[in-house]
C-alpha cells in the first residue's frame, strides 16, 4: 500500500487532474446550461388580427410570461420559437355557441420545445373556460339548474399510493421513488474511473518492468491483490469527487428542479454515497479478477471494460424497467447479475423494504470480498506477466 501510494504521489499532475477536472468541468457545464436557459428563454410571437380578441390574447400572454416565456405581440425582433395567430373572426366564433374558433400555430423546427408546451397549455385553459361559458349559456336557455363544472368534469379520479409492503404512501414518496430510479441510472457511470486505475495499476507495473520483481518478492498474493484493489478504489473515489458531489447536489435539489414534492431525507443522500462506494468496490474486485484470470495484456483491458460496462448497463436499465418490489421467478434471477443488487437496494429502500435493502448491500460486500479471495487464490504470476 505504501509503495502504491508513493507511486501516486510522484505523479501529482494525474492526482490533481483527477480531483480538479471534475470539480471545474461539472460546475462549468452546469453554469453553461443555466446561462443558456436564462439567456435563451422560450420566445412566442402572437399575431392578433382583431382588437376584439384582446381578452384572450392577454390571457395567453400572461400565462406564458408567468411561466418563464418571452412574448411579443404583432411584431418580434427575433425569430420566435412559436408563432400564434388569432384570426379576425376568433372572438365571434369563441363566443358563439354554434361556432368553432381556431388559431394558427407555427412551430420553428429544432426550437425550444418548452415554448410549444406553454402555448398548448395556455390555449387549453382558454378552451376550458370557454366551454364553461357555453355550458352556462345552455343552462340559461334550457332553464335547467346544473353547475357547468358538473357537465364539463363528470368524472373525478382520486389517486392513492401504496408501498410494496401494503402500507399507505404519499405522492411525495412516489416522487422519491421516481427520483431514486434516476439516481440509480447515474450511479454506474460515476464509478467507472476505477476500471482505469485497476488496469493501470497492474499494467503500469508491467510497463515499468517492476511487476516481475514485485511478484517475486515475499509479498503474499492476498496483499498484492488487496493493495491493488484498495489503491484503485482510493484513486477512483478521489477522481470522482466531483461526480459524487454532483450526484448529492442533484439528489438534494432535484425536487426544486422538477417542481414536485418529494419526501426527502439526508438518509437517502447517505445511502446514495454508500452505494456509490460499494459500486466502486465491486468494480475494482471484478476488474482484478478478470485480469488475474485472463492475464495482464493491454488487449485484455478491453475485455474488462466490455464485461463491466455490460453488467452496468443491465443494472442501469433494470432500474427503469424492473419493479424490484414485486419480483418473481424467473425474472428474479436478474439479481444474480453484478450491480443489479446495488440498484435493487436503493429502490427497495425508498419502497419501504429496508431489511431487504440491507440484505443486498451486505450480500454485495461479501461478494466483493470473495472475489478478492478468489483472485488471490488463482493469481498466476506467469499468466499475469506473459498474457
């Protein structure tokens, strides 16, 4: 371990770059995206062909501007994302119970999609209120005392949420479960730098002609494997400080970004960090095992990347497609695939199945230790040096 850390400290550029680059680049990317959203809001141009339409035009303008859009009426200094035309007959048609009003919408290809959503939602509100007015007119004509809302909205749907345990849940807990699926997708890519440090830790020794003397020294196979895994994990964690910080910040502020209420706690953030570290541990253990079994050739590094990436992709997609709260055979066999257990533990936690979550975390830790022991048991110096 001391030797490994000494080698790392000698290459300060790599160490500083691994830490500083994510801390600089990730906030920079976020700042650019935020600046783009601020400086380029959705732009809508409204063409009004009759002054009688002002009531509806003003309503649409107020709705779009209150939701972050920029509106120009009858003239726009820039090419708008969406242009809405209120024809001259719009007011007459919208207020006449026997006629149908229309508007014309022109959408700029590749423009901000939020602009079209704002226009669509604003026009829907106009449609809803106009339909209520028409129902009121029918009520007056027919002398039937029926509230317009009873006709316009004859069906009311009450939504309730329940955990896999059968316990009642809130909408905020449901939103947390959806957030957890997104976090589960992000976890694997954040842990992949450790693959490079594991392979470089062995191949680097080989390139520097020190691997042969190291393997011939009195150091045990367990010490050799454990040191490579430990230092690779440490470097992987250091190089991903920015990724982990971004992941935690995302978890904390995602409710404000998506505009939904989330039953959120620091325990969720702590579990996210623990699972990230566990994913790093598993990645390092699998990488060392594959190199020990197939040899330390640079060509074999591609095999390591392919195998681990394949497992990680399966786990990431499973977080979106699989209901871990209600798995049955044969789909439950997916839990035998590496990384899927880590995803399952995160989702089971937010589903209220805490004991099951702890079980999968403990099982993964035991599996990592077994992989290290297997690697040290099958360590073949000749295969590692020559293949």
